[in-house]
C-alpha cells in the first residue's frame, strides 16, 4: 500500500521523502490509534436534513458489534457514494451538487462523511487536521502570519509531490471505514482523502472531484479518475507543473484526468435563465438590489461583513439595497454584528435555527411580486442546513458576496472579497475571465468600490448575460458529467 507514497504517477520520491511519510504515518498511528483490523458495521439511514430535497441517504460507520437493525439496503444497481469531509463548508457544498445531479439523473446518492465517525482513526485524524486548518484560517487575519506562513503553505506547500506522499500514507489509516461498503458502488470524492482512502480500501470505481483550479499535488489520488472544473488548470495538473520544484515531472496519464466544468446543483443550473432574467428585471424596475453575504466554514470574514453592512445601510434605508446574511453555524458572528452596528436593528428580520422558515423565505423571494427589503439574518446549528441555506438563497439574490472559494464557480453574479489562502485567488481570476464574477477585492475600500459598481452601473446585467451564455456552452454542467463518469466506470466494466 505504501508504494503510493514512493511513486506518484511514475515520479519516484527521494528516500528521505518516503521515510518522512512513513514516519508521519507511524506518529499518527500512535496518536490516533490503529483500527486496520477493526470490523465496523455499516448502517444506511435517511438524512433528515437534505434527504428529501437531494435524495440523500447517510452511510453510518458504527462501532464494532453495534446494532444495525433497521438499516436500509444498499441500492447496488443505481447507488452512488458521495465521499466527503467537513473542512470548511466547500467540500460539503460540492457534495450537495453531486447529490443533486445524481438524484435528478435517477441515481441514489449516499452521503459518506469521513469526519463523522468519532470512534474511528479516520475521523480522529481528519478532525485534528480540520482544527489545524481552521486555526490557520483565523490566524491568517494577521498579515505577518498570512505572508510568512499561511499563503506559502496553501500555495507552494500543498503543491509539492512530497506533500502528497505524506497524505497517501495517512490515508491508509482512513481506509477501514470503507471495509463493509460494497466495493462495486462508485465513489465520488469531493476531497482527496475520501478518494485516497477508497482506493486503499479496494473500492473499484473512484472519481476524485478536484475542487481547486490552482494545480496542487495535494489533490492527487492515484488510481481514481481526477475531474477538473477549469480548462486553465487542466495542463497544470496534467504535467504536474511545479510540483517537484524546477524538475520536469512525468505526466499524468490522459485517461486519469477529465475536464468537466463547474460542479453545480441541478436546481441552480436548470433555473439559470429565469433567475438571471429576474435579476435584470429587478434592476430595471429599481427594486432593492439583493446582496447575499455568506461566511465560510472558518468564520474568518466578520470584519469585512461589518464594513459592507455599514456601507449599504443608507441604501437599505432608501430601499435601494437589501441584505441576506448567512453566518452558517457561527451564531456568535451574527450577535457580534448586531452589537457592532446598532443601526441594523430597525431593519433586521431573523431566520434563526428554523430551516422551514428559511425554505419558505427562499421560495417566497422568487415570486416577482414579493419585494424583499431590510436585512435578513440566517443561522442554523446543523451543518447541512447551514451550508444549504446559501444554495437556497442564491437563486433569489442579485449579488453573492463571498471569498473566492468553491462559490467562485456558481452561476450567480459574484463580488469577491479577500481570499483565505493564496490558492483561492485563482477562483476569482477564472470567474472574472468567464464574466460571472469580479476581481478579488483584497481590502475594504476596493470592496466598497465594487459594491458601488453593482449599484450604479450595468455590471449586474453584464454578468447575468454572461452566465446565460456560459450555460449554453456547458460551463456549469460539471456535476452531471462527474456522475456520468462515475456510473460509466461501473457500467462499462460489466
């Protein structure tokens, strides 16, 4: 198994890199345990949060000897596993897109979160890495830490083949969670660890849906098919560009790398024309421009949110703008914003912890006769609801305000605030190139300038027109194509 840490797409790692990877694996084994001989039973249950909307059922990996009575059967003909982790919100959101398209295409999506089985070595290891990443995201607000540590790690550190060597070794410790999962059910992984673990566990058909368009060896799971959202990243991944410093690397086999387009939910793609027309109509009829502010899973954008709200407050008073603020599962961020900006109070409508209320608001906001005003705050304790809230609100908003992470690929006009990690800057670059988002606004004055551009120029209409044209070109069809690819691997092998 450890050969995947020694040779990566034909590129042999130096002995010291291999030894370090093995040493890291042994260190984690001592710290988090070795359950390679464990026999965890698997139970299929309904997902009570997004099961109805996305057709998702949960794969629960239980402690040994646990009761599995009442489990639902695997659909071994049309079943498809969406393997993910919670690390921020991005990988969950991409997973929801895959599940949405799988459901639409007549398949049964199974949700397998490798960070949700606390008795396993797999979850203990991932949780520790998640905590470390979240800490780094928060510390990145310090410009010195950001420049000297965080951006170099996210940009060049994760790019190196040596990093993938260590990851592959660690992924061997994650494989036991797949032990009792039928091996011929295809797996779509929206983070590399579920893909690596699936390969190590002997899953036969694995698609590794790469989220970033800055080519990094971090995302390699040799043995799976890698899918890419952007053509400008394809060649970088194909030739392993810069992943072994200045050395020319052996290239990935062409059959293991596929361009698909953006990973987007069926509900969003299928309504692009109607939603873009509604945005243009609202602007033409001088209705309040609806800005959706969505905070990421690390909760690191509160200061920028506050500046945006302060700038827009006079426009909100005049019904020239309206705000949706989704703080995800960070309730304290919402409370802090209310304290910091007391002028918000008379305009606030809270949608706190009641997902049925959120769903109703999102549906009502799509009605052309319903004029949304004021500031609407959204918070949900459950991770599914916290993430999917943004997806529901996206259709009726005019401008999505976000860091250039996974949301950079969504078919809605976007204003990009400062990134969290240098690799994210390529999301804004790509979006600006295809015309559905702004440049990255790396400070508050430039963010305010771009808000003014949306309010007082034709920028919104231009982006809406570009989104409609992009749909015609198939730019947003990536999730459909990933599902086709995963099921095709199985069907072609029959």
